[in-house]
C-alpha cells in the first residue's frame, strides 16, 4: 500500500529573490479509494514538490478517523476529493493557505463536479492532467484500474462549461520526465499571474514632454489587474537623496560596490556619491511603498537637479529585483515584471529600445538602451565600463562634475532571449511575444546593447507598427513563449506572437 502523505509540503531555504508560488493539488477519485489512487496521489505529490518555482504544495490530508472533514486543517477521509462537501472544505483550506494555482488530476475516473467547484471558488490558474492506464485488474471481471483518460474529459468539460480558463498538460505517469517538463510553463505562468494581480507600481516624476508613447490608463490597470499606482514627485525623491550625508556608511558601501562591478570607470567621485544617494532614496521609496515594479523620470530634470545620469542606478536596482523602467514608462515596468517572474527571478530583464536594424543582416535588430542593463547580464565582465554619455570611448579625463556621467557600457551576454511588451487600447489588453538569439559581436558600441537575431524581422517590425506597440520592450534570457501564452489565457490578454 502507498502511504497517504500528509501536508502541506513546504520548501525551506529559498533565496529571498527567488520567485515561487504555492500550488494546490486536487487529487480526485470517483467511488472507491484504492491502492492505485493512493499511488497516483503519492507519485503526483512527489513530482509536484520537486518542480522549480514551487514554494509549497497544499493538498487534502487524510483525517485520522477516515471520516472527518476539517477546512482549517484540510482534512478529508482519504486525503482526496470526491464530492461537493469535500470540495467546499478544500476550497476553504486553499483560500486560507493563499494558493496561487491549482493542479487537478482524476486519479481514476475522478469527480468532475467537486474538482470544478474548487476551481470555481478559488479563481486562480488551473492545470489539468490525466494519468496513463495501467494493466487491468486481475480476476474474471477483466476490469480497468484507472479510467483517468475518460474521466479527464468530464472534468475538462466541467471547467469549460463554467468558463474557467485552464491548461491541459497531457497524459502521464507523474514520475515520467515529461511530467515536469509539461508543468514547468504552468508554474511560470502562475508566477506571472500572481505578480500582476494586485501589484503596486511606482511612478516617480513624469514622462518626457514629447513621449505620448509611454502614456497609460491607470483606471484600466485597476480594472484589469487590481493594481495600484504609487506616485512620488521627483523633487521629493531628490530631497530624500540629498539628506544622506557624505559620511553615511550606506553611501560608502554603495560606492564601493559600484567600483567593484566594472573593469573600467571613467566617471568621478561626484557621480558615484550622488548616484549612491539616489539609489538609496529610490530603494527607500520602493520598500516603503511595497512595490513590484517602478517607472522613473530619467531626463532631463535629474541632470539639472543632481548633475548625474541615472542609467547605472536603474541597472543596480533591477539587478536586485527592484525592477526599474526608464522614462516613466509604467507599461514598460509591467513588461519587466512579466519577464522577471516568468524567469522565476533567476536572471534580470533588460529594458530596451527596438533601436535599429543591422545594416548587413536583415534579421538582426539592436536591443539597446543608454546604459541601464544590469551588470549581471554582461557578456564579459572584463569589458565592462562605467562612462559618461559624452565619452563612451573612455578617452577623456573625467570632469569633477558631469551631468552625463553614469552609463553602463558593455555587450549583453549571448543566448536565447524573449522580448515582450504589454499594450492597452480601449480596455483591450495584448502582449507582444517574440524570441531571438543574442549574437556575439566584436564591435564597441555606446551604452548597454546586444544584436538579437530574430526569425523574421520584417514580420516582427510590421507587427510592432500595425499593432501599436511602442519602441520600448523588456528582454530576458530564455525562451518563455509557452509560459507567457498560458499567462495570457489566465489573464484574458490577447497574445501577439511573432
């Protein structure tokens, strides 16, 4: 017999920057609890708890007397669900445990009504899978053990009938390697949905005067995602920055960190000290406001107010998970949040311009911005530099005060990447999703940059133009198309895949 595992299963020692989700597992059975259903339950729990990005797996626990229902403890008679009463109990337990996504499995034929009831009450992303049919039962009846294949159709139709969006992963034994591969995009999609719903977004200052392109509708954000905008005047942030005295140990710490991040620095201590002040002020605003992402005014006011440029400050914030978009682009910050969460926080996003098409390779585009890429993305740390906008060659002596100082200069590391951009027109949301490959180059260019080879640049660029996507995007290493498509389904966002 298989042990009826008691829960929940919670992972310990996760890194603070790790993006992780809490999954509720609904093992469903029809009439009788058997050795086969117990085995599929145990194997499923073992597989789910091993998935990357899963902080905890919550599930029904068998009650001691095999009869009691308890919503606070998540008890059902067999640690599974097979009727509406058990469904109500487990839905309440999952709500209490703050489940972010549901995984449904008919261990045998399953019970469609109770599984759908839990999904209906939770309102979180749902994944459904069936188990393979084992050898038939011994004896003259020639009976089948599972019938999960058949019951899965009933469960799926119950979700469809209720207009509950779900993803069907396939038919597996849970200990197959393909099971984890099929569930990985779902876990990442749940991370995206969790990150967007109810997020607090910071906006510091205003957009550039001529950049209507980064305008957004705060009401639409509230309606779609339940998000809140947290505003700060740039004057107030600068005033907060100026309050840090020169001898504050935090200033010295940040300056030392910046000096240690670059192979070459051609800016002066005035920049390093004022940039440290601004970084600390923005960090304080982020933490006080409990933000998920922020968009900050970066020119021209800050150059006048603090005599620095802020690209490196934004790069350092983003590298620490404090996602910061340039030019007060709030939807750009949301795209960064999507990139960060779909990658489970394992690599930082780069907020880029769709800049130019390569002169010789028509399917290459330059993914660039002034100098904001996190240093963790550098292709070669020995080739990193912290520069002034007016001296990207590093050929001039650093002036004592330079409002153009503070731009990272390096090539972003090669590899597969996903670029995305969120857009909203007339309360209709869409997400541009495209993938490419960063191609190493021997060139030396200004700012933080990479040449990205895409499958069909002409089609991509025409799509950007005709669908109203602006010149900003978020780029992150890895191909996360499958996960983003699932996230779009759960959030009712139209995916635009090129």
